[in-house]
C-alpha cells in the first residue's frame, strides 16, 4: 500500500493528478458498494479502502488496475470525508454512552484499543478477551488485534487494515475499520422481503416513504438532500412528532434540521450530520447517510422489539406474581384454619352439664353462632384452600414451573385430618343440642321469610286504596270508561296473583305461633293488618268493578240514544229545510187548473204536518231521555252529540219557521190574449204530484250517509325485514290498513328474505385430533383433569426461561445485565418494582453499579434455579 506521511506537501504515487502507478495495489477497489476512498484536502493520498464488505477475499491480480478517471470519480470530496468523520463519531458515541463513556477524536481515542473493544462489546452483547492495561505500543497493538480478531470472527475479512495503522492514528484506516463495524453490526443483519444489508435498508426506506408526496428514495445520497425522506420516516412511525404537511421541498435546511432535532430529542438518535453539509454538497456522502438511516431503522424496529419484550416479561411476571400470591394465600389460609381447629376441638368436646336454663340457652346461642357464624366461613376457607392448591399446581405445571410444596404441617392432608377431628367432636355436641338448634333455625328462617313477604306485599298495596276510591268514571266518556274497565281488569288479575302471597304470610305467621316465636305479637299484629287491608282491597275492587260496569251500561244507553237521535234528526232536518224552500218559493200560474193543482198539493202537505210534528216530538224525546239518564246517575255529558250537529234547538227553530211559512200566497197574472191550448210554450196543466212539495212520510226518502263510501278499509298483513341480533335479519309481520277496490278488502303479504347465521362444522378430523389429546388411550371417556389441561393448553400461551431472558436482553440494550432505571422505564411500576426487589446483583466482569442479573431471575421463574 502506498502512503505518505501526514502533512507532506507533495502528493505522490497513485493519486497525483489522478494518475495511476502501474501495479499499485491501492487502486484496487472492491466489488461492494461499501468500497470508497477517504482523503484529506491537506494530506497526501495514502490509499486505504473501507474494509468490511470491501474485499471478500485476497487482493485480485495487479494487472487490471482501475483507470484513473474511474478512480477519481470514486474518491470522495473533502466535505464527504468530513461528513463521514462526523457521522461515524456520533454513531460510536451513541453506543459508547451505554457504557458510560464517549470519544472526541475518532483517530486518537481508539489508538489504545480499549474503547474499541468496549464498543464491540456494547454493539455485539458479547464479552471480548480481557484487554491489556499497559501504555506501551505493544499493549495497544495487542488490544487492537483482539478487536480485529473479534470482527474477523463474525465473518468479516479485513483487507489492508492492521493494528499498527490504528495505533498510529491513521484516520483513513480508522474510518475504514469503523465503516466495517457499521456494515457488519448495523446494516448487514437488516432483512426486508428477502433482501438484506444495503438493499434491504433501501427497500425498507422505499416501503415506509411510499405514501408521502415529494419523496422518492432511490439511493443513499441525492434522495435525502431535501430532508423530506428523513421527516417521512419519522412521521410514518411517530406521526405526532412531525407536521409533515407543513414542510416545503424548497427549504431543505429547515427540513433536515427539523428531522435531526426531533430524532435526537424523541428517538434517542444523536445528530450525526449538519444540514448545511448535506445541502452544500452536490452528492451527500453515501456512507454517512446510510449510517444515519440505519439508526432510524434500528430505533423503530428496536422500539417494536422492546415493546414485544416488555409485553412478554409483563406476562411472565404477572403469572409468577399470581402464583406467589396464591402460595402466600394458601400458607395464610392454612395457618389460620389449623389454629381455628386447635381452638375449636376442646370447646366442642366440653359436655359439662349446666344447672340453669339461662346457661343452657347461652350454650345453645353459642353453638348457633358457631354453626351460623364461625364454621361456615371456615368451610368456605377449607374449600377455597383446596381450590387454590389445585389451581396453583395446575398453573405451575402448565407454565413449566416447579410444583408447590407447602410448609411442614400445612399440607392439605394435615388440614383434612384436623377437620375430621372437628367433625367428630361436633357430632356428639350436635346431638345434644339438635332439637333446639332445629327449632331456632326454623324460627329464624320463617321470621325472615315473613318479613320479606310482608314488606313486598305492603309495598305493593301502597296507594291501592286511594286508587280504588277514585270516582274518575263520573266524568269519563264511554271510550274512557272502557279503558278504565280494561285497566281495572288488569288490576284484578294482579290482585288475584297476590292472593297466594297473602295466604303464605298468614301460614307463616301461624307456624311461628305454633313454634312459640318470641316476637309472635308483632308478627300477629302485622299479619292481621295485612289481612284486614286485603279484605278492604277486595271490597273496594268489587265496588269499583260494579260502578264501572254500571256507568258503562248507562253511557252505552246514552250513546245508543244519541245515535238514534242522530239517525232520525238528520232526515227530519233535511225535510224541514226542503219544506222551507218550497213554502218560500213563488209560483206563477195562468189557469184555474194550475191554481187547483197547487191548492191540492198544499192540502196534501198540510195533511203530513201532524205526522212530522209527532216525529219531532219523538226526536226531542230521545234527547230528553238521554239527559234524564245522565242527570239521574250524576253523569256529566258533553254539550254536543258526538254523532250529529243537529241540536234540539236547531230542530225547534226550523219547525217554527216551517209552521210560520205554512200559509201560501198565490199570485195569478194572466197575460193578454192568453190561450193555453194554442200557445206552443205551454202544455197541459200540471198535476198535483208534479209540484215539488215534500210530504212527511210519503214522498220523502232519506238514506243515512255512509261514512265509508269509496271503499272499505280493512287490515292487511305486511311482512317487513326485522333486525334481530346484530348481523342477523329475520321476518317481522306488521298489520297495516290496506285499501283495495271499492267495497273490497284483500290481504296483502310482502315477504322479505330471512337471513340466518351460518353454521360451520369443522369435520371429524378436528374432533379426532382433540380426542387423541384428551383420551390418548381410546377409553371413550375424558377425565375432568384432562379436559382442564387441554383447555388450558389451547387458550394459554406458554413461555420458556430462554424467551424471558431474550426479552430482558432487548430491554437491557443487549447487555448481560439490566438496571433499575431501565426496568422502571420499560415496565409498569408494579412489575418493575417486583423485578427490582427479586433480582440478584449482577456479578459479571462487565458489571456496573446497580446492575441486576436478569438471567438468574428468569431461570428461577421456571424452577431452574433458586429465586
């Protein structure tokens, strides 16, 4: 490799004037896009290549050097070298700060190899050989060699990069080495849709920025100059951080600064480039952009991994916490229950007779308290204890945890033995007090039952007497009365339904009296009050029923009279109106025969007046009868007849007018030269029946108005879609009036499709698979425990210690330990404190103050070590 001392004024060899020295191996740039040459604007061109994927094998033959024009085009500009230096330094510090350190000068701070080895440990999560702490050159070379050997162990072939160049502070070699590390640990493992490394990272950027306008990522240089691609990446994953619509393509500096500042503040991505450097160069440095973008990729994918890891850990810890709570509950319940058994057995075995009734009653009361108060909770505790124990063992088995072993003397069998002793001691004591206990229990049960039923009944009867005493029917119409009757019938049904409750109350009160209940007087008084009230309600119900029915009959009679009145008043009114018109009309006649005809017609009309008067009196009599019935029974009628507007006043008024106009006035005006037989305009004299007089009861004929003229209305059936449960449609039937042809009625039915939920049968194969799991021996029966285990396996996710360790490693940033601060940042408060309280301190060589060992903690969760 050609090189020249730093600071030399004359460029020599290969790069002078972009000419090529024959056979110089330094011009052989590798096949990967990672190959580039970094030169300084003030130093001669010693020509290293960026290692890593630069050369995947030994140097190619020297007989085919690149032409000078190609070499010059591949050389970065001074600003490109500065960008790479700034980006690589920021990238290194973003990892070194996890170990509590950083670098200032990339070509100086890695010379002793210590921080280089630390950087590799941080980004790989692995331990390197112990570094040498000496200050001599040989110590530094050895440390750098250890780092380079580690890089080589990861499948990277380093070419033209040796420990001596790094120790000597060769900036170009150092940058080449850092680029190699970036390629290997930050870019190589990126995989997107079967593409990896640089191509995978580019495809990831294209997929994420595809929906954004003015963004077209095709490379890692020109496509990023306007800053929109950086902002699009952030907005795609964290839209609340970027107002993308306010960005302008013609303001790249603002766009870049906005993306860099947001990434540094919220995404923990240090600022690796200056916006002015990117905008000020024709082609931004590809390696710098690629490094920067890879940080975005890992930040967003790392956040997803951290969230997944945190969720897994939370789930495992929740299971473990629940198991520990069950263990603690079991131990406490077992201890309390055994202590109660030890105190209860001597008391139950005491058979010393008492001298007084009061003392025996006290024993009876004490035993009743024991049976009703003290023992039932202990029975529940014993059952709950066994349930907790079996549940805990099942949970531990299904979650790959070791079985629970209670403390000595607190096994389920120990508790069962003690409980049997209690039962045995209680048996004799129960026989001694059995009769009294049964009596008292029966009394308490009946008294409580009596109180409940009495309270329900009293609440139901509240306000019923006042309701039954109402006289709202006195001012009601016929339709109102019918509604009140239907309402009263519903009340009577409700009353009949409560008859059983009243009888039960009376029966319970009687039994309490027979058993000599101490509070029988109050029970009897309350029962008597309920029975008396029930009799009153029955009497009032009957009275109201009779009053409603009586009022209904009266109103029906009045309604029939109103209808009859309307039927007869309407034609009579029409006759009077026609008669008045005829009596007031002027007839002009010219012959004696015409006058005689008019007189005959008038006489005939006069003969009908008595019949008409009798009809009038009959009509008015109907109205008077309706009024009489209403006044007799105190019914308040409305002012108008609901069937007609012809009132008695109207009839009397028109009758008076007909009577007053009865005397006709005839005028006879014969014209000169009148000759009826010869006049062509006059015919024979009209007959009496040809005169338009109306005679009551003879020529008058009236038909009542048919209110349904034009066609009847009847009920038709319309079936409409009706939504049942969500997502289902059924048929509902709706009855609506439907008009057919005049006088015809037809049923119309409209049917809507009925959609039922589909039923799926997965077949015998699935059933056979399940049976093979729950009944492997083919016995034809399934035990309850096998069913519980199968359902738990089907519905419960299982985790292993290795999975939990991997999740903790993600939260720890790939370190072998985790800190309390990281746990509090990544986990909910309760579970974070749970881990901190139980994790042992980490004792590894890379331990820092406060480091916690999450590996031993994870294995202890599954019983592989002690917690």
